[in-house]
């Protein structure tokens, strides 16, 4: 095979990216949010949470989890498993579901 052809295939594979995943959640406390997750395997995995109430937005880095996906910083934790999630802000937790 031609080396230039192989190099082109490698560049195309490296440049093709999986897009972020987005999900909308409704929570028991009345919160509504949209979560945008980085693509699987991204080096800096994170979740961007956009809250419908007041337009606040937070980007949380991925955190260690034995089960499900967990994203957290010092103030907020968002832990997902399947179509359910638990949102904790300022020490107060609420259960959320994909809408």
C-alpha cells in the first residue's frame, strides 16, 4: 500500500470525532436541566449542566464512580445511571429522570 494513502486514512480516523451526548432531566425538586456529556473516551471527560431556572450553567469534571457516571466539583454532584440521576447542590439531593 502507498504510505501517503495510509497516512490519509490515519488522519481521517483521528479527525473523525464522536459528538457529545445530550439529555434533558426533570428533578423531584422542580429543577429542569440539560446535560451535555463529552464523547466516550474523551481525555477530559465532563458534563455541562444548563439549568432552565435562571440560565445558570456548570461544567463538572468526571469523578470516580463504582457504578454509573459521576460528575462533581466542590459544590455540585451529578450522578447518572441509565435514565435516572441524582443531583446534589449545596448538600441537598434530588432525584432526576430523563424527560
